[in-house]
C-alpha cells in the first residue's frame, strides 16, 4: 500500500493578510500571506480568489497549501505555495479548507 498518495506536500496554514492584486495579468487575483506554523513560518501565495472571496473575508481562515512545488514571481510578487482549491462551474477556484481548526503546518494525508 502507498504511504502517501500525493506527490507534493500539502500543509495547513492560516491567512494572515489578503489583498487584491490588480497588477497581475490574470483577472481577480489575490495576494495572500499565510502562516504555516512555527516550523515552517510565513509564506506568500497568489491566486484567482477574488471571484468568490473579498480579501478581508479570507483573513483568519485556515487553508491548504501545496508547499513543495517551488516558487514563481507574478507581477513582482513571489508566490511560494499554491493555495489549494477546486474549480466551480466556470473554472474559478473555491478554497479547500479544514472543517474545524487544526494545528498549523499539519500535513494532509
């Protein structure tokens, strides 16, 4: 049996800050600053989240982050993790998040 069916590590984080990102090439982008807990610290992420979320309603939420994909620069902003979502009917991301608060940095299994 496979111990971990995922090729990437997915960890729980808490959104500390979120801001609209109009200077990005894609529409409705959001910048996120996410706390992955004591062992992993604060990281940045960018995603097309303004379709479903106002930046201020993202702050304080727990989210899942793919942490081992490397980083990319988007309009000068370093996105270090991929915030995990699933597409809605139009293909825009809806966040995947724990149903209840869990420890930050925890790995999805």
